[in-house]
C-alpha cells in the first residue's frame, strides 16, 4: 500500500510544453512544441507560418520593379541587404549592369546593414541569455547606423534605397564624413561589448558546447552564413560568387572550429570588424560618376523633363483629333475618370469637366489622335478645336516622349528575356537566393525566395535535442532567425 | 582563440556546368531529356524515376561532390507545358565551386516524387513547403505536413489556378453586410469631437 503510493508520488512522465508563438525570446512568432523529460529536451517541433504573407505569390502579380519593396518586409532587420539581393538578381536577369559608383555605394550600405544586423543579434542574444547591459550598448551604435540610413534615403527600417540598375540617389558628403567617423570609432566599441561578455564565466557556460554541429552535418542541413562558418566551413558568397564591389576590396572570412554557440558568436564579432574594414576601403576607393545605369527602359524618367506637361500650373487640356481617331475604345477603357465617351468606330470625345489631365489617354492612343493643348483648361470644345489646329510646341513633344516611356515603365514594366536563373547573395543571416522563371513578359512567371532563416529554423530540433530548456533560447539566438523572412 | 580569420581566394569556378551535364548524360543516358542554358547557368531536365540515384551520384562522386543543396522548389507550368509541374534542385559544391540545376518533370495526375532527405537533411522543410504550396507529394518523406499555411487549409496557393485575391468580405462572411448596415444606421450617434 505504502509502496504503491510512493510510486504514485515519484512517478515521472514526459511533459509537453508549448513555447511561443508570443515569447520574447523567439524573435518573432515562432512556436515550439517541446517534449521534455525533466529539464532535458526529447523532441522539438517548430511551427512557423504565422507571418506568411505570400510574397512569392504577390511577386508573380507585380512587375520586376514593383516587387522591390516586398523584399524589405522579409528580413526587416537588414532590409538593405535584401534589396541588394533582389536588385543583383534582376539585373542579371535583364543583363544590365549598375555603374561603378553605385556598386561601391551598395557595398557600403550592405556592410552597414550587416553591422546593424549583427548588433541587433548580439543585443537580443545576450539579453536572452541574461546579459542585459550589452543590449543598451549595441543599440547605441545601431541607432547611429539607422541615422545614417535616414540621411541617404529618409527611411530607417524599410529603406528600398538600392534600385534595379543602381541606387536611388547619390550619397551626400556629410554622410560619408559621418560614416568615416563611425568606422574610426566602431572597433573600440566592439571591444566594449567584448569586455562585457567575452570572458564572462556565465556567458562561457551558457554558450560553450551548446548546440554543437559538425561541418559535414551543417552543410547537409543547408546552413549558410556565420551559422555555417562557425562550424569551420569557409563558404562565403562574397568570395565564392562575388557581386557588386566585393572583388575589389580585401577582407578575410572568420571561421570557427568547434561549431558551438560560442564559435558562432565569435565569428559574428569578427565579421563586424571585417565589415568595418570593407566600408573604409569602399569610402577610400569610391569612384565618381553616375549612380543609376543609363538604361532608359529600366529606370524612372527624370521628373524635370516631363514638367512641361505634368506641372500643375500648365493647365493642359486633352483633345481628340476627329480625323485621326478610329474609335477603337482603348482610351475609353483606360480613362480613370470616365471622361471619354463615344460610339465604337466613331470619333470619341472628352468631357472637359470630368477630365483629370492625367495623360493616360494620351499614352494609350496608338493612332496619335490625342493632342495636348497648353493652357486649354476650361475652354469650350470649339475653341479647343481651333487651338488644336496649331502646331504643337517642341518642348511638349519632347516631354511627351518621356511621359510615354514613364508610363510604359510603371504600368507594364520592361519585358525580361525568357529563361530562368538562380542568383544568391550573402545577407547577414546567410545565403539569400532568388530564383526567377521568366516567360518573356513584364512579370516573373515564378519568383522563389530562398530565405536563410527558414532553413535555419528547420535545423532547430537538431540543435536542441539533449540540451536543457534554457539552451533552446540560446539555440534560437545563435542561428539568428527573423520570422518575417522565414515565413515570407 | 578558436575562431580564426582565413583568406578565401576569389578564383574561378571548378568544372564547367556543361561538362557536368555531359557527365550526367554519360551516367544516366536514358534519363536526361534536355539540357538548357541561360546566362551561363545550365539546367538538366531529367525524368523522375531515377531522381534519387542521380542526385546521390552528384552528391557522392568525389570529382563532383555537390554537398550544398542551395534551393529546392517547384514551378507550375499550367497550360504552358505538357507536363505540369517541375521540381527544381539548385546544387552547389563548396569544395570545387561549381553549380548545376536539376529539373524534374512531375505530371499533374500523379504528383509524386521521391524525397531527397536521406541525401541532404536540409531538404526536409523545402519539401514540406513544396507540398504545402504545390501539392507535390514527396514519398518516403519523414514528416510531410503543411508548413506555412494552417493545417486545415484547402488548396495549394502557389498553383497557377489558385486565385491571387480571396473572396470579397461579404461573400466570405454573411454577417459582414449586417454589420455594415448597422454601422450606417447608428451613424447619427457618432461622436464628433
């Protein structure tokens, strides 16, 4: 009797614990179902997809140039690198090349985003493990980088600064000065973080020998970036398949030996120093010249060239030449204000009271029946017909050319050659790959994103089993995942 | 200190991808359907029966040694090609720095293909995603479940016949119209600060 009761009291069984999706240490909405025996992990089942927004499906419905802002929303911690990855891939698909200066600027901002990402990673990783102070130190420098972003593009988080064929605008001199000052100070700041945790006994106990993965296994699991290099595999896309200006700068790639959490931490710390070095070299070597490829088909047209038509003070009127209009109905369908009316196969007319002067009809017309009449707003139809007979001023014809090109670019998007390609770039988290299948239209037939966080999250069970519950947090931190990128 | 900085040289890639395609042709002469090239990237289109032996050969051969599975995905060629699906493997060799793409045709009426998880452990989640998005079944996969979409989701979103936009809110939930009407009724009581 007593024995039976004692058995009941000391009965052990496996517990099933739900960690997440709203857990501060999971860096987003990651849910882990843990089977634990005492405090030891027996089984881990990750559940992802809470942030799934269907970026791949959306990409198929947008032109190559419209899909760029979607890439910011993947890895929002280092949006700059994601943009660069997308731009490099699309440039290769179209066969255009960014000018030299743009390539160097992209390398600079790419490495800045690597530093910013690793700072955020270090801050949160240390916070998860229990070192609170590092968080405050890291955010001081990250703030500086975000301020620098603001200086060049006005945004801090979702930047969309790199463009297909270059970058949005040239960098100001004060940005370069401030960045130079940053690179001078930053190595001493890294030392500050290291003083806090590098030899800290608690930190060493929590990271050494935790989440060990051998080189062969790490490759087999598809790990990339610092997570792979911590295991001692020298795989860095910046060296293996150089893009932008990485073949023109000198830098080393830190690799670990043990493949544990501590080695991956050391790799990232050394990587920040290398990024700092790359930025300094790029500023020194920064060539002069344009920052956007001279490919009118692939870029937005300069605004001032279209001003004779688009400026609000010009008060244009649009008028249909009755002799040229074939009554095809194209403009009628395209008009957003529904100001065009008329029967099929007969000349159409514009209701001037409804017209918005948006020029859509002008661009749509294939028979050149549309006429732009400067200063014709609010005049009667008879008066307009009278004015339309006069020859069109030259500046208007020139501006109209740009306007047509602008519409073609924005509304349809340039057509990509038929084919398929996979282009990978090294983002702070690992290998970001874009796989495009093009069927020759202006939109990708299939846009595939190979997100490093997704693959790293899949590796979590391998890293956690056999460790304690507290080490799960260290494992989530060490693979450096962002769920926005993981779920896409 | 355990972690060291190494200098990785930038040197050209190992084997020419065309030579690799030739090697696959030699090894599996009746399996290769076509070799396509675009922007220096070569893809080999193969039949699906022998896909695991082909990939195992590419992974294990000491001169090829494709140890890194960069990406595994699928493409839906609805009304474009006779055989609807294609599963795409992007392979890379970290040791020799060469790459190749293998495309496998999978028909619509029997969307099944053997799993490559025994070769690359990382293929696990890729294949689950493929199943989730395209409905391609990977036989002998250890744990084939939906991954990004909820488990009770109907349809496979990345198929071309799956609509981009969902139904309008009033069609999806009949109560929506009721709420809309009620908000109009009660508009006069709205507080205007």
